[in-house]
C-alpha cells in the first residue's frame, strides 16, 4: 500500500463507498489532493490579498466514502472568519469536476495565548519605496484636503508620487485634482492610474458619477480596497499617499493589516471632540505596529482678511498638547483660508495653485518634515 498515490487513494475511497451502499459506480476524473490545494489558492484570507494556501492554513484533504473533507487551522478572534472560509472553500471545491461530494470543510480555531496576537505578514507594493497613510478619527477635519496637498507637496519636492483615495464611500480626490478621465486596464488586467499634475491618482470618484452613491458592504469593501492598492500599476514611486476614510473601520483595518506602511499622519482640528477620535486612530496604528509620523492640526485658526486679526474658532493648542502627550511631532498648524477651499473645489490643490499662502506654506513644511522622518 505504500506505493499508493493521491489519485489511487481517491479511486479506492469511491469504490469502497459504492460497495458499502450498493450504488451505481460512474467512473469520472478524480481530483488529487494537490489539485484541490491548488484550487484553494483562489480563496483569500478575509481582509488580506494572500490566499489560505500561502498562509499555510490548509492542514488536510481527505477522500472518504461519504465525501471530501478539507481541514483548515485558523488563528483568529473574529467569529466571522471561520464561517466565511467554510463557505468559500466549500464553493471552490464543490465546483471541481469529479470531486467526491459532499464537501465537508472543518475549521480548527487556534486560540493559544501566543497565537492570538499573530497576524499574517504584511507586504509592500512592487516599485513603491514608501507608503504613507493619512488618517483621522472623525470626518469633517479636512483629511482629504491634507492628503491631496501633501501628495502635491511631495511632487514639488521632486518626488515621484502616487495618491490612492481609499475612502470608497466618500471619494473626493478626483474633484480636488480636477480629474475627469477614467482609468484603463492593461494587458495584465491591472488598472492604469490617471496622472494629474504629475501625480498618479486612483479614486472611486474616477469610476462613478458625482451623484452616484457607492453602496458596498463587508467583503466587497475589502475586495475593492485590495484592488485599488495591489491591482493598480503604480510603477516606480518614491511615495504612495493613502487617503484613508475617517475612523477605524473595515478599510482602515484592511490597509493596516495587509500593507507594510512606513508611517501614518493623523489629521485633527483643535477642539477636544476631534482629538478624542484622533487618539483612537493613533492607538489603532500603535496596536498594529505602524509608526505615527506626527499630527497635523487643520483649521487651526482664521485670520480676518480686513483686519488681520486672528480668531481661534475651534480653540487653540489642542493638537500641540496632544502631540506632546503622545510623543510625536506636531507637523503643522494649518489655518482656515478661503483660498484652500476654492483651490480644492476648482481642481488644483492650494500648494500647486498658490504656494505662497499661509496654508500652503504650512503644508509644504509638513511634507518636508515627513520626508525627513522616512
């Protein structure tokens, strides 16, 4: 029996089952263990771009009289993961020709204390030297404006830059750069990003109409996020800036768990209600081992154009105090200016439209500091 290969074992199991049940035997092509495992490379681990085979999660494939058993061992505290994997593995294996049915997918959950903190390895993006996430704890603090202008500032500093709008539900970077051209697909089924003002740009706003809502949930959000990151031909870049959606939801977790980020920039306004959420964003990055490069205080103050008087509309010094508590740099205090809003609405970020304004100077200085930290 030592000479049996996987194909022989599969035939024997079917014949034994036929003899036990008195059924009619129909000989068809029988899948081998290696063929089934190869097919399982189609199944991605939820939230990751890598498949369950490369992660080493497939621990067994057995051919029995009742059917086929596929065994997985998963390290997770998320109760949804085993269910998702069971459904996807059963679907993929069940489609294979000549498979012994039914398909029984058994998931063993590794709950050892040391395993609870393990995550599959994060990877970079081919050709991209640095990946920088721009994040905020809450919406409405001007995070996308900051991300757009940081990317533009890096470009002015002589860097090759890409900008990925990861806010799938509320994309705004296409508008901020005045981009109307739709991305194309190349011969390798990779997306060619749109180039605007020397910056490679990818955004859901390039794919849907301005008034069309983007309705995505759960796995689809993860799939689109991965497509925007790894399914785009970014080419050779000195830096890829990611504009994350506000908060610490599915997209932010997908990015931090799958990408080897070089650092994160947290955007907040001065008032406590914004800083509370900024702290949560800082803790999220700390938990997954991503260094926080610093804080940017947006809408820091307003200078009246007629009198030159300064007004601290949202309070003063909040981000500076918070940066000191966290032990990270305060990268910039960016004032509220009509010119910044007008530049974004007209499709040319303020650092490109008028680099001499106070806001543009603050953002350019922040970009120089970030470059020095990388």
